[in-house]
C-alpha cells in the first residue's frame, strides 16, 4: 500500500516536480494543494501519512497551517516536513522545537527528502513499504528549470 503524501505549496511547478519525483520512488502517492486553506481541506479528506508544507504562501502561510494542524486531533498526529527557501532562525526554531517537525531548506535533493520521509515515518510508528529497486533516473533537486525563453546553460 502506497504512503499518502500531501504537498502544500503555492508553486505549481514545484508541486508537480515533487509529485513526479517522489512517486518515481515507487512507494508514494502524492496529492497537491496550492494554498494553505486548500491543504487543510485536503488533509481532512484524504488523511495523508505525511505532509510537505511550504512556509511562504499568500493568504495563509505554512506556519499558520502547521499551528492549525497541530491544534486538533487527529491532524495533530500527522508528521509535517516544512520545506522552504526561508532561512530565518526564528521560523526554524518554531517549526522544529515548538511543533517537533522537520525543517528542510530548498532546494533539496529528492534522495535526501526520501530518506527524511522514511526516517520520519519510522519515528511515527508507520511502517514504510519495502524499498523498491532504485529508479533509473530522477530529478536531482527541487531547483526550477529555466523559464520559457531563457537561454540554455
């Protein structure tokens, strides 16, 4: 049975990159939400095993989403990885120590993200599926490719 992951990030390109990259490992099903409010609705509907949450989003930022998730049962029991380009210490401290959640800076290698996911699932008492054979090719990081019309490297 696949591990259900919800990615909440306002960048649709990054959401699709994470979805394709993580599903390429073979043991994840990834759903996406582009706003914090949409993410909270999907959490209640799909009951994910793990959430990957961006911090900087319009309307409802990731820290507010995290506070909402952690304030009620059963969503308080869902592990969350905060994935953000923000590097301020206060936000990291709040996410890591106040809520006990992981904080990973963008860009991140998908193999590193996969390792963190598996480690978190074990820590939360969820048995990850057996590791399938290594994928032939995967995107190396969550860096964005050049936009349309950009010069090739």
